[in-house]
């Protein structure tokens, strides 16, 4: 346990989050999906997408911009391509539905793609990779997001910090889980710093005037910078095409920010592809053996000065998840108190920690 933290069993965090969501009218099935996704993010150390985000989602429910009673009907376009209108519901629920439908198509045809429109923030993108990986598949997940990053060379935010996630089921050496943003940092980390009264490193963001800043409050009024200059900017535009343009969702700067105006639906779009990675090889055994070879060779590379271990994508998060499943998820006392106060404001007596 880190100094100054409270370790909460993941089962308790899941139960608490579900109870809070049910308190505002979310049906149990959907509340459980949302809670599982938020707690999974905390388990893997992606706490910018964990249960501390819950109040923001419920603000949107209260404002009427987040629909808690969607019908979620799949529209089959071809045997391996489908669409889903999320009807401004939880992105978690829409994503869960879409990735499962892609898995069903891939089980029959080897590949399945589901595009989602009229959705909202869907949390940690790796959530959906892991659903596919658990079934033995590979997956690619794209989403778009609200304006927060300028096209390269501009100072005007137009593109989102839209994550791209790619995962492959692995053998004895573990899975490959790449979940990354085209920006230097996720805005959630900046919100976390603001919430905790911390400064942010130089090079993360610019303020509203286009000046470098370490003040998270000033940064949240400005723009986040892309990774690799024009490369990150290009990746962000690509995610807007996959997540927004071809799905029928909002795009080109029209996705609404989930915090700035909670009265408007976000109009987010997602894109999920699931496929059998062994289909191109002689057998599944051959595929898994080749995956093990890759993972071993990456980890066995000679470390640079000051580096003690080479990790494969997703390995740190997987190790952290195993540890936290045993020891609990660490939250600061301030975070726990704020969440308890939030639950109490909803007349919900559930508590994370007594």
C-alpha cells in the first residue's frame, strides 16, 4: 500500500459503483458493465479512467444528455460488418455490445467489424481488447473524441486525444495489449493533477494563449500536444475517420466535450474489429509459438543505461492488475471522501471503505 492511500478490494469497488449507478435509475445489467469497466481501469493503473470519473457521467444523466434506457439494435450491413446506434447511451454499454457482436461474427467468419455512432465516452480502450483476447481473438479498437489537440502547425484545438488500441491473444508469454493516445498525455491525467493539487510536467500542454504551462488548471483551458509532432496529429485525424467519419458519428471537431456542456449529447463514434489471428498461418499452435517468440525477444533485448527491465505493451498493466486483485486498489483519502460525499448527495448510503 502506498503511503497515504486506502486499499479497496476490487469487488467492493465494483459493488459500490454499481449501487451508485442503480441509485440514479441505471438498470443492473448496464450498471454492472459500467462498474466493471471503471474498476478494471483502476486495477490496471489507468486511474484517469476509473471510478473517480463517475460523477461526470452522472452529471450527464441528470442533465438528460446521457440516455440510460437505450434499445441498442444491431444493424447488420454484411455478414462481417455491422452498425450500432448507441442512442446517446453509456459508451461502456455500447462498446460492450459492439465488441461482443464483433466476436460473434469472428467466431463464424473469422472477422467481424462493428461501427458505433451517437455514443459517449467509453473509458479505457483496452477494456474491449481484453474482452476479445479472453475469447482467443485479436482486436483493433478506435474512437474519436472532443476537440483538445491542434492539427500540427496550428494553435487551434480541432482533433481529439482519440485512443487507438490493438490487442493479440498470446501464449505462455502473455498477451500483447497496446492502448495509446496520439497525444503526449491523456487529459484525464491533467484533471487528476488538478484534482490533487499537483503540477504537470513541461511539454504536456499549452495554455489558452498557446504558451507552455505546468499549471493543470491553465492547461485544461488550452490544448494538449501531439506525440511526435505531425505523426501524432496524423494518427488523431485517422482515428477521427475510423471513429467518426465512416460510422456516422460526429467528427471534424463536432464531438461535444463531456465536461464543458453536460446538457448536450457527445456524439462520439467507435470502431471495433475482431479477427482470428491464426487464420493466416498453418495452425493456432504455430501462431501462439510465434507470439511467444516475439514476446521473449522483446523482453530479452539489452536494456539501455538506467533501465532494469524491458516490457512488452500491456505487461506493466497486467502485472499491476494481478497485484491489485490481491492487495486492493489504492485511493487517496481525499478521493474516497469525495466519492462518499458524492454518493451521499444521491441519497446512496454505499461506502467504499469504513
